[in-house]
């Protein structure tokens, strides 16, 4: 009778969830070589190839996909038993504020990984505008906030600096129209930068969609009725970066900042902060990387 090793299963799940050995090693607080050895040990024990390493990146094989579902259940059950019988489960609630425009794709991955590690801690997600989030944070309504800003206020930490890019409908032509039709929320912090950049190039424009609804913005832009600007790497799949060939002005960079990081030794809060740093420091959703 052969018994599966939960340590190797945990490493396998971490690699599948985090997008590669490097990020999984950081999440597990192990070296890359240790994670690689555990994956090889699991494959040897089962006599199966779980990862397809034939290309420049690796992906789960059919056997790997099948194992992943079982592995998740086994790791989750193990953690539940330990938590219930040792009374060491962390409990409580953390309120995390994130601007609408950077929720995707980083935050879903962060929440998924955090829930796996601390299933009894509730993360209450507040999605709003940077200005509103900073007001809520100042009043103590949010424990931790992520913002998009041109600068950094006292007490903040810059997670990433990325350029704004013009976005439109896939294959769309709205960016060629003059006056240029813009779609922006009334409280969007990017709005002033966009208008200033267009005025500096003497490009005529109109605010074709002026709303408080992000859904309305996305609907109008995806229908090729107007253009918008977003932080590079945060586009939903139904929009694309406009390849305008210089017909539109270059846009300034924006800082993705975090406020509320304390480094107080609170394991749960520190873990959430660490996941946010990793998610915004690089691509939040990656293909599995080669070992």
C-alpha cells in the first residue's frame, strides 16, 4: 500500500495556483530546489508525469489536472482537521479596499491563496475609487487599501509603477475619430491626466460617456463607442490596448500603492500584505514557468 505525502501535494497545489515554482517557493517559504524535488518525488511515487515540460513553459498534464482536484481536497481536509483539533485556527475579519480598475487580475488570485491558508479569516473586499478608499482608510473603515496614484502619500508603500495605456474594443476604430470620444467615471483619478495629454497635443475630444458606473464604461468601450485608459496589465479580456502608432499621446505612469501595512508581526495580516506585494510586483496570472 502506498500513501501520498501531503507535503508534496501541498507543493503541487501551490505550483498550480501560483503559476510556477519560483512563486510557489516564496508562498511555501521553501527554496525552489526543495519544491522541484517534492514535485519529482510525487511523480516518482505515482509513476506519472504531472507537468508537461516540452515547451518553454510547463503546464499540467491530463494526469496532473486529475490529481489537482484530489490534492486540493486532501490538503484542505488536512488543514481543517489540524485547525479544529488543535484550536489554532486564525479567525477574524480584514477589510481590504481596492480600486475597481486593478481588481482584475491580481486580487482574485490573492483572495484565493489567502483563503486556502486562513479559511476562517474573512476578507471583506471594498471596491471603490482611490479617493473614496483613502477617505475610508482615514476613518478606520478599511484595514488595508490599494490605491492608484501619481505619487505616494506618507505611510504608503509603492507596490508597482506602470504606465497608463489607451484601451478600446478589440479591432475597434473609435480611437481614429475626431473629436475623440472618451469614456470615464466622474471620480476617476486618471481623467485629468488624459485630458491634459490630449490638450497638449491639440487633439479634439468629447466626454462621450460620463458616468459613475464602471460597467457602463466597459460596455461603451467594448462596443467601440469610445476609448478609455487603464493601467497596463489590468485589462479585462474583452478590451485591448490600442496600437495607435503615435496618433494618441503617451500617458503618464501610475503608482499602485498600499496603505496600512504595519509589519507588526500579526501573521494573518502580514500574509495578506505579502500576497498583495507579490501579485502587484509582477504578472498576477502567469503560465506555469519551467522548473
